[in-house]
């Protein structure tokens, strides 16, 4: 979103305008071209629609007469109804809007637009109004298709005439035979209805037909449909059509994104080469293509993406695309598709000059590939093993540590080319880790009965049940290939196998991991078939750190992998219930990571208690410095999951800048699950997770779905007074911290690993006291003290406890840094070290602070505040210098927050 739009942090909720109760998009066909020189994506989106039945008109008393259309549709942006949630995850720091101090009043912000809906109609947003020249000739009695849309320039909306597709009558003869003598519009309706309802076993033929039906010219005489675009939506009408039943079933929207659109991030990677990726902001994909954002509008999609030939195109898709040269245009064409209906918000795209990380990277790789880049061509997947080997990128692919997986062909693309994906999916050295690609031990046919709609479900496939490690690949800029190999590629198969051991069948058939540019706003983001990882999770390269240096990377990957189950294949039906995905992934990351490390039960418990205490300290601090309304896990309470009659709603607090950087849904949700596990037993709780996944995969849920099944499975809980209403009252519907958490934190603070840290803290405090009053000119004598080797989480705890000390000597800080090699520890440790440096004005380590702010932008936002608050001229100059170096590549919302602190 453009920064000049006023945002009211007290009232600004995200509007979901799509009228999903009237009509649903069942399938998208996207045809996109990436233009790096203009920083736009142009093309078209073809929507295959199906009207909903059993509609009722919302009574005026529920919302107000001014927002009720004559046709019965309702745009209730300011109603008290709930909304349906997204399944995409954005961890840690999310995109958001930090508004200027000036705010508009509620009356200024809310007005009835020409379509009868509630919209943002201030002078600041009138420039977003766009419409076809005949929009005014339509009547309010005409049915309006409302799509979520923002920051898109729409040039045309037209009805597509699929009856001209010859393949329709030959491939669907049962429809054609009944269509003689009927109107073209009725025949088209019958064709599309048959197409969208084709059984999943014919998905390949179904997608071929979708592709063919997306290409014909517009219907009738080529006259465009009438459309209007305001700040948050695209509204489409066909003159004289008064119901969703008679509305065109196939609509093509020609459009272009904007360089500053909130859903798309244009930047440079760490090699200073141009790239673009979907940002995962609170507005989701509405600035990438017009869509229905509410997750209830689950659909399938297929996409053709044209990008410069030297680029790699990564996307949510079930098979890895093979690029096809697009004539003499110096562009390549990539085709992706999905067969599992999913919310449009989960669609992910990344285009850049990335290279694949392989099991073995020659020492001279970075220099040689970097030299080649100056000439233009960068190796990419699907180009064939010969080209990869010539680029020096697949030196390990002939060994036993990797396999080549061949996928089936699919007719896609602008010329119906049959493409066979022969793509190198690396399993790393599973044998070295004591793992295997498949393991049938303990795997039995437990008769999973799917409760979702019809699609090719992996949970029903016997072969998928035993596939511990799905095909996976890792991509990144050349300068980070070795670090990605040491961390991500090494750990990924172990994490995937551990997740399978805990949760069962992998919901998705493959996985790509991309190391995103430095300005990425969080530590990770999970989408179907692809995970974005921040460079902050990569190991620092310290040779002595060993497995300890991989902890942050491993736990973060486990977190994102957990989202395959909670957040993606099982999604929240109400966006306010973020804890359903974030709390679950935070809870599961510890369990999966312990399994990946093959820890004993005793060591697992020790590690779990230490992490719990660290999270307790973080949550406690966050709740002390945030508004109470932002501390509630279920802010809509009893109205959670409700929508207006049309299906429109608002997302409460979604655009509140304060919420952007909060982790209450992660942490409080995590502690709720720990509390429940304590009631029934850890292992029993994990077994319940597997049962829950079997029942609810492919569906959207609310909190009560999980809690009610838990209470039914463990009836003793209710006998002890732990009812659904009690859980709501203590954990979900109130701010603050439940009593159990206060009590439990005392237990965690006495855990063995924590006591070890406390003993080390005493040593450092005594050392600091011994330095006080001594002459600085006196020769430094190293103390004869044995300091214990600490794991990464213990180092974080050590530094946090030392931060509570009002004074530490410079000599102590110097020795602390050298003892633990702090500047080469993971980003969590470095962050606390930088806080110590700033607090005590330890000027010798200001270089560490500058390095952290430049290379760990997702974690350094509040460190700028620490530099400014002490009113130290040197520290403030450091903050301004760092901001000037990175502000062009920073995430938009993070930059706005930092600029308010610094400038």
C-alpha cells in the first residue's frame, strides 16, 4: 500500500470485500509476465466461477439499511461479524502499515460507494477509483461480482466464450449431446459446471480443459464487462444480469501490478541482482491478482509465468516446472499448478537469479559462478543435467547422496507443450544421518477417511504414508550457497523425517526452500511446496560452533515445516485466530527439532523447559508494553467465524502497526498447548495431534473444533473443570497471562539448564566487580575461571540475565565476547550481545551492532530504538548510518517504523 494513505491504528481493520456467499472462484488460470525494468507484473487472470445457492438477505437491523443492496448483497466492512482466515504464515515480523500521525475520523473513512458497499472514500484514496466508461449505465439491480483487489491497474474485464473450444464437446460429450437447441449461455453454464465438478481422478484432463477454456476470445461481440475498482476491491457487472446464477461463468481480467503494491516485493538479492517475490503482507495476494481472499473461497490454480531466461521462477506447485524458451524474446516460460483447493492467500511466487544449493559445492564455486554471471546466463533447474554440471552446480548429483525424481507430463503453456519435469531433488546424505528416504516400520493402513472435498489427497495414498522425506531443493544467491549447504541442506532431510515421525503423511509432494533477500521481513514464511527463509537463520560460519550453531536454522525450519499441517493443509477459518497456525507451529517446532536431533526424552525435556522460560520472558515483556486489545487470541470472541450475508467482513487489527511486530499469537498460543499437554500427557497429546490431522486435513477450523475434539478424546479434563468455556475465559478471550503460566514459569526457572546459566552469570558479575576501580592502564590479566560451554539457547539466557545488570565493566564485556565468540554465534545470540553493547556503550563492539543491523534486518528494528533512546551522539550516528545503508532494501513497514525512531 502507498505510504501517503492515512491509517488509523485504533480502528483500521483489513476489509475482505469478496462476496463469497454469492459466488465462488473455483479455479484461477494466471498468465503473467515479469518486467524487471518497470517493476511490474502484467498479464491476465481467468476466473472460473460457480454461483452459491441458498442465499438469504441480511436483515437491516444487523448492519444498517445504508449498506444493503437491492439485490441482497451486503458489503459490511464495519459490521461486528467475524471473518474467515488465511492459511499463510508470516513469522516474527510481518508486513504492515505504519501510518502518519494524522488520522481520519470514522465518518470520514466509511462511506457508501456507488456499488452500495462500504468503502474507504476519503480524499486521500479517491485516486484509487477506476472504472470502465459504461459502469454508470448498469443498475443497482444488476448482480455485482466483488473481488479483493488493491494496487492493481485493471485495463479490461471480459466474459470468455468457452463454447468455441472444440475440445469441450469432444472431451465432454455427455454435455454436448444435451446442448443442441439450447442457448449458448446455457450451454456454457453446463460446460463449466461439468468441468468444475469433474472427479479428482481426472485432474490432469481437468487442468488441460481449464487451460484451453482460458484462451478463447471474449464472448458475443467482444464488449467488455463493466467494472469499477476502488481502494480495496474490483466490482464487475454484466448489464441486465440480476443474479449470480446468470452471471458469466468464465471471466478474464487484464491488469498490471504496481511497483509499490503491498503484495509484491521488488528488490535486489545478496548478489545485488534484481528479484521479486510475494511479500506475504496482511493484504495477502490482492495486489498480485484480483481474487477472493477469504479462505472459504478455496480454489485450485495454474499459472504460466514469463521471466527473463537467466532467471529462476519458484512457485507454489505440485511439480517442478521445466522452463521453455519463449521464441526469440529472451524470456522463458514456466508452468505451475495445484490440485488441492486452497485459499488464494497461499499462492507464492519468487523470481530471481538464484542458484540451487547442492550436496557438494567446490571451493571455487562462488568465484567461478560469479564470473559467469557477468556474461548473463545463470543455470537453473530443468535446464538439463549437462548445463547444470557445466555451471559447476551439480557436482554431487551423481553420488549416492542424491536422487533424480521424474514427474509426469502436463499439457500447459501458451502452445500446449508437453513438459516433463526432470528435476534434481536432493535428499542430502540421509545414510550419514541414520535416516532413510522411506521407512515402512510401524506404518499400517489405519483407514484414513477424508472429510474434505474431492481432490487427489496424499493422506489417502499408501505410498505417501511411508515417505519420510519428500523431494526437496534449496535455492539462494551465490554468495550464500556454502552457508545454505552447511545449514539448510544438511538439516532439511532430518527435519522432514522428524516431522513425518511426529505428524504422519507430508501434506505436499515436494518442497523448495529459498534464501530470500536481506530485506525480508521475518525469519521465515511457509506456503504450499515452498518455504522462504531469512539469511539470519544461516550459521555464521564459525568452525567451532558445530551442531550448536545450527540450532536457530533447525528450529526455524521445523517451525515452517510444521505449517504444512497447521496453517496450510489445516487452516484457520477466522484470521483473528492466528494462534491456530502460529501457536501450533511454535509448539511443534521444539518437538520436531528434538526428534531431528535424536535427543533422549530427558534431554528433550531439558531443552523444552529452557526454551519455555525464554519464551515466557519474551511474552511477559511484550504484554507489559502492548495494548490489552492486542493481547487477546480470539478478539471477536463469540462472533468468531461469522461473516455478513454476502460473505464480506473485516480483519480486526490487521493494519494496526503495533500488531505488526507482536508475537502474542505465537507465544500465548504455544503456552496454551503446553498447558493442555500437561493435562493429558505429552505423548498422548502428540498422538491426539495425529488423530486431529487425519480428521481435519483439507479443512478450515475454529478454536472450538480443536478444543471440542480434545475434550471428547480426554473426558477427564471436563470432570476436572476444564471446560470449553473455561479455556476461552482463561486463554483465548482475555488479555494478560493465565495463572497457570505464572506458576509454571517458576518451575522452568529452576530447570537444570537454566541453573547452569545462573551459575555462569554469577561468575561474570563477580569478574565485573573485580574490575571496578582498577586503573585502565594496568596490564590486563585473564581471570583463572573455568567458564562452562553453553548451547545457543543458554547463551541467549546468559546475555538476557546480564542485561539486567546495571553496570558491567568494559574488560568484562571484552572477555565475554572473546570467551563465547559472540559475533559469530547465531542471530538470536548476536541480538542480545548487541543490546549489551548498546546499553553499556561498549564502543569497541559497535562494528558488531552495525553488522547485525545490516545483515539481520528482520530482527533489528527495535535495536534502532535502543540506539536512539540513550541520547548518545555516537550511537545515534550509528543508527542513522545503518539506516542510510539499508533503507532502500528494507521491508516497507519496518523502514517506516525505524524512520520514525531515527529521523
